C-alpha cells in the first residue's frame, strides 16, 4: 500500500541543482499547505503561484518560500485583452506561470501531490530526478530495451547503433504518480478503489512519432527549448470541456519535439497523488473530450510541420492554423482554441522578447 | 430475458444514442449519469469474435468491422476490471457508430493449455545439466525442443525427467538438406526448432541463462510471464504512461482514446536480463564490472513505427501468427559462440517489428527477467570481431526506411519484400547483406515446405 513520506522523512539534498535556473509553477484555488511537506526539496527554489478562482481570496503561502503570486486580476492587468487565452476556474491557468517565468526550466506540480517513497522507504526527491532527466540526452530514434541508457547502472544494448548514442536534448520530463492514478472519469467510475502501487524503476524516451497522454501533475520542461508550446488551452469556466488542458499541450509539444528533434522522457520520478476528484464532476467536464479525442488523435498523428518551421513559435502558429482548418468541423470550440493558441504566442513573445525567435534544433 | 421497458429505460436508451449531442449533463441526477455509462444490469451482450461456439442473439455480420475483429471478452455480472474496461471501450465505440449492442453474461476462460507451448533451446554448450535443473520447475510441464548447434562436437548432457525432442546436425541435414542446413549453425540452431515445432506459442532462452529472482526474492516464472504477455493485447498506437494497461492494478490513463483500448494481438514478447545485460562487446569491455541489478517492474508495448533491438536471449512469440518473420539471416563473417559475436537476433527482431507494424500486430518488451551468467571475455570478442557493431550503422537505417506494399498481407509475403529490399539496398554494401537476403528467401521456402502448420493470414 503506497504511502506518502512525512515532512521529517524528506531530507534536503546537499546541493540544490539548478536552483537559480528553475521555477516551480503551482496552480491553486484552495491552499498551499502541501508545500510544508515539500519544503526540504522546494525551499531553495523560486515559486510562481497562479491563483485560480476568486481573486479576492488570500492564498496563504507557508513561511520561508521565495515566491511571486498572480491572481486573475494580475493576469488581466499584465496581458490585457490577451488574457482571454488563459483559462479561468481550471488548473490550465498554470501556463500563465510558464509565460511570466524568467528561468530556463520549469517544474509544475498540483497542490494535492505529496512526496512519495521508493520501495526502500526513502523519500523521493522528484525535482532532482526531473533535473537529471532534463540534463541527460533523450533517445527518440531507436528504442533502448534497457530504457534510459544514461542512468546509473544502465547503458545502450547490443544492436544500438553508435551513431545514435549521443542522443538529443531533452525538452520534457513527464513524471508519474503513486496512489490515485490519473484515470478518466469512466475508468474512475468502474474502478473507484484502484490505487497505483507499482513502482516502475525506469525513465524512458517516448519514441519519435508516438503520441502520449501528458499529465500536468508532475511535469518538468526546458522552457527555452519548448516553453511556447506548453499552452494548456481553453478550459473551465465558459468552455465546453475540462481536464484536457495537459493532454492538449502534450499532443502539441510531442509533434513539435518530433519535428525539431527534441526528446520527451517519461517514468520516474513518482509523486504521491492524494486526492481523488469526484468522478461525476469529472465525467461532466470530460465527456465531450472523450468523443473529440477520437478526431483529435488522428489529427495530431497525421500533422506535418513544414521545414521552414524552425522555431517553437513558428511550429505552434502553424499547428494553430491546422487546428483551425481541420478540427473546426468537429466543433466550433476548436476555432476559438486555434485563435487562443495564436494569442498565447503573441503574449509569450511580448513577455519574452529576447527569446522570441531562437531557433531550437533542426526542423526535420 | 427482456422485461418490458419502463419510460425511464426507454429514455436512457434513447439518450445513449444521442449522447454526444447533449450539451450539458449537469442537470441529470448522478445515478442516471452512472447508468448511461455502465449499464451493469441491463440485458445486453457483447459478441466475441474468438469464440465461435458462442450463442448470439444478433448475427455477427450486424456488427461493424472494427468490433467484429477486436478481441472482445464477454462480461459477467461479477465483472473483473479487465472485462469492464473492454466493455467500456467497446461501448463507447458502439455509441460512436450509433450501434446498440447487447451484453450477455457468462465468463469465458482465456487459459492457455500446456500443449500449446513449446520451449525451444539452442544448445551452444554441451552440458545442459545445471541449466535444465534450474529451469525444471518452470519447464517440466511443457514439451521442449533442444537443437544442438551443428558445430558442437561433444555429446549433449541432458538430465532426465523432461518431455523433449532433441535435434542434431544429422536431423537438420535430413529435414532441410545439407546445403540449407548452414542456416542453422551457432545461435541460429534454435530456428530449426521454430521450423519443426507444431505448437502455437514458443519460448526461447539462451542456454547460459537461469531463472531470476524479483526484488521480493521470489523466483520469476519466465514462461508464465511470456504467456501472459502474448495472450493479453498490445497497444502500439498510443503510448500508455502506466505501461501495460492489462496488468493487475493498472489501466489506461486519462487521455487514452477509447477506440484504441481493445488493443491488437501481441505477436512477440521480449524479456530482459539481470546480471549480464545484453550489451555489445565495446560497452561491456568498457564497463567490465557493470552488472544489471535494476528490476524494472513493467511490460510495455513498443510503439508502432518505432524500431527496437530485440535480443534473442529471452524471447517468446506466437508461431502461428508471426513464425516466418523470425529469420536466421544475418550471419557475421566472424560469427562466434558468444552473443557479443552475433547480430542474427537483432536483424531477425528488426524484421519482425517491421512486419508486425505493417500487419497491425504488437511487440511487447520488459518482464520477464532471466539471470544471465557471466561467460566469455568481451575484450577477446571485441578484438576478434566487431563487424556486427559497424554493420548496425547500415542495418538500422535500412529497416527504418523499409515500406511494405499494401498487397503484402501475409507474414511470408512481408518477409519476402524485406528480403528483396535488403538485396537491392544493402546487397552492394557488404556481401553479408546479400547472403542475409538470400537466407530470408530460403527460410520462407523452408517454412512453406517444412513448417506444416500454415501461418494464418494477417489479422
């Protein structure tokens, strides 16, 4: 039975890697008590808190953390009319944090996620593992049966061409969850008591050309390599769909990473997901997504980006164009979403002028 | 079995078919929403295309193709999570196509009989006593085929108490003719076993591997795990971040399309190795003391379109479905009696993957682990032969670029196409490739004449 580590069990590492180069983005609508448990691992880092919901409510941040906090009023003030692309009443609003950050790396986590324990009982420093994942290469062109060859104790297997062993830059590190698994509403309804207790001791690169369902609960990425593509879409209040924010971002970033020759890793680290959301509420938010994803997935699987898309922004604008062309017929929502995608890029470039047109990797 | 419908049940029936047009479910009471998606007590049934003795109330032709060809299991009133999950996915598909399905209650067993399995061992070393004794608890139930490497001079030493057939050079010569028997020298001797086997599932491990222990200390039953891998669906079209969704305690995650949740048939299961991992000679020589001690508790499907180096050390496959695609083709000029001196399995595995991708079959990797004993000297192998390592620079791009024509609908046809492409594109690069291409064609012919169970057409 998986259990979270207690605050005293988590031991701060001797060296906080990348502490001046990484921001931790946390969306919240209730409180940030969970930070107490993460204190040994998070305290050296700068936090960006995106407060969703009622802006008049005060969110109490535990003492000793260095943070900036943005509520809806701040988002409106900073982005003006472009604020329309940031979701309201949905954790998708977290992507505003990505936009205002000035750091190279982002780690994002949900406020119901705690420190997990590995099979030996040791508290897992999720942030440290994510950083290791991001700082070592990915291998998307050929599957390594021993998983991440850059991990301690592993390597490439026989038959792996040497010319592919240098790997490519890792843009995204996708972590997993013990305890409450990230199921959709129908699965939750069928298996309300299922808990993920399997600790799979592996990190692996998701092969080029393969899409995956990206969960935003425990996610890190290189903002300079892929940041502009991490738009979490239009969800929540006034939108016909919810709980597809991270999915949408995941499909977009994977297509763009495949195009630009960047890597996406999944697997370790685990966090302990403590709160099961209400499956009936989830069902109402998701059910359109459940039908739409049957159209969306083939769209992304077949999406081709032209060679002259050499930057993330260019790729993203092109993707937005294709969304408008090909998905609007599924629902007018996609028309709105495509526009919001463009607004997002405009806002990103406005807030991040020097990084505007940095070419990232080689377009295929 | 039908009771007369109430107004509520008629409303729900109608709502089901129009679900995607309903803008807002929030006014509905919770129990109605639950009913719309679970329908546990209704007299409706799924049809299984695998079990033809099943009684149906609707003819199979009534169902759309996608459901007719999928591996649907029947659900019972005491549903297991697997049944329900498949039920939900088929149910969603049915809604999507506007078809109303009927469920039936009655569980069908997916148990595999022992006599459907052959364990095939290529004997590269003559004394198999400790090997067989260590594997006895796992192997003794099954029929074994032991094929002696034709180059091995010593008599085989095999302990008593097994149900087995042993094939030696004379048998190989007799069955395939002495000119073709060269296909089966060295590690490739096991392919002769694949050829003459009459079973559906084949499991093969190298003769220097022993059963492994999991982190809790339990001995891993590699046979059982391979069979589980082969008899549960693979999911090559979309990556599941919780790995194999058909494992106990796991499932498809949020965002996984429902239409892809029934999966496809798994044709090949690649296991892994503790202690001596399957590294090439340069890597092992560089990291002389490195041993693989990480037990990764997962099985996963290798995504479609993604190639993978499949080690022959610990594999299992569905012979009926994919047998001809495991080809004893790539023989290095200096091929030797250590895995560091071979690449035949890597070539074979790439061929199988390309064929599986083309035919919509799955390949899994991960569990089970075997314990691979220390043997040989990587530096000696490296000095003698690293031709294999260099050849991969040509081999991998070649397989990545192979495109099989639509008309290739059987495994044999696919293998022939790969052989043709290999001859055209690689034949002039190195004579080893021209020989490999010819070997593949010889193999297909042998399969047609000697492998008397004809392979089933592509699913």
